[in-house]
């Protein structure tokens, strides 16, 4: 029997502050290392924040740049695979990418294929439609970046490639007007708003294709205010191939509940 100790994490990523975001990430990487996590997933564009303003896009870096070297250094130092989202600069333009840094120094990247209207307006360059697969502890893994989970036929492709564990990184959120305070949560109106907004982050139907193909699933969503435009509700989960939720950070619209957090579980294959 094979096993992977999986961690999923959310941080409050701030636009125009990749170094500060990396520092927040390292705190959770240290916590994950302390409990023996093999692979730690962070949310979509966690290093730069999900912000496509020109000032933030100007901070995009190529693979092999200082950001990638920092994440690779974390992976080596803390002896785990780290998956983290960034704005990647290439000769083609800027991509919404997720890097996979392994403790042996190997690094690969997955570029988001399906663009949101925000990304289209910012001229973000789509990546390949074909899925990237890799092994961790003998388990075949792959990554979908947010909307790529809806690529037509993607789960058939993952099944044909023998994928057993799918990592899903997202940046689902909303606008500041959608959020409430702890004081408002104590009112009937606030609690109703909380209940009404939860489906915007946690949508069980989005997980069903993975369940139908008996894939284990690890998800990490962005959380908190980026300081510019977007606010994210969090929501991280680890689900085994039998559809059992093994660990979860619930999404929230309560601003005082926006916390850097990590949860973990061992999955068996």
C-alpha cells in the first residue's frame, strides 16, 4: 500500500508583495514539516495574489528566477514537495502558473488553460490544454488550476493517464461588499448572508467528476483581502478516493476569520 501525507494551505496574499507572501507561506511550510507532510498545496497565484493590475503584473518572474529559487529552497530545506501559484513571465507573455518544487530539486510548472474575464482583459497567456502528470511516493498526480477543472473531457484524460490524486488550486472570492464582520455575524441578517454566500465557494457538484473517477482530491482556495481589489473566502479540503472528507478549512465571508491556515491528512492508495 502506498501513502502520501498531504497538506493544503491558504494565506492572505497581498498584491505587490511577493516577498511578504513567501514569508507567510514559509510559516505554514514549517508547520507542515513539523507534522511530516510530504506535499503541500497552496492556492492559485498565492505568491503574487490574484490581481491583474499592471503594477502587480510587472512583478511577474520567469521560471528559474528568484521566486522559483526561493520555493525550491523551501522544498529542499523542509524536505517536501511544494505547489504554489505565481504570475510567470515568458517570451509569450504572462501566465497564471502553478509551480511544483520537489525536495530533490526537480521543478515543473502548470500554466492555466481556461481564462477568466479578468485574465482575458489582462492579456494573460493560456497554457496547454494537455494535463501534466508527475509522481509523488509512487502515486500518479496532476494539477488543475481553477477553471481548468471544467476543461471538456479532462477527467477522462486524467483517468487514461492513470492519475490517482488531483490537486485543485483556486482563487474563488468576491468583492468587499459581499463580506461581513464578526459583529454583523451576530445578527439574523448577517447569519442569513453568511448562509447564502457559502455556495459561492463550496460547490459540491464541482467535486463530483473527481469522485466519479475515484480520484483523491486536494483543494486550496485563496483567502482574505488582496489590498487592491479582490477578497477571497478561503476553503481547503482533502478528500480520499472513497469520497471521505479527511480535512477541511471552511470558507467564510467573515473578515475576522481570514486566517493563514494549514490542514493535513494521510491518504492511502
